[in-house]
C-alpha cells in the first residue's frame, strides 16, 4: 500500500511539473491597480524579447529589461 501511494505521488508530481513547463511565448494581459486607477497591461513575450503595452496610457512597445528564465 505504501508503495502504491508513493507511485501515485510521483506520478502526480511529474504531471504537475510537465504542466508548468509550457511555452510562455505570446501576449499576456492583466489589470494593475495603481493608486485607485486600474490600468490594462499587455506583455508580449517571444524567445528573446519582452515588450509592454499600456493601452490606457497610450503606451505601445515599451521594452522590458531584466526578463529571463
């Protein structure tokens, strides 16, 4: 019984690890509350670069530094 439980835990841990290892490339959108004002932020990620759009502020293509894995 202990062996079965250990095997199940191992399988679940493996599945969880694989699920988190997906590709993050693409556009990621979210909202940020800044001093009571909600701003829409859009991050554009590719294999090398990351840029930021803030449509509410009219900002498009701002380079994001310090990204990495």
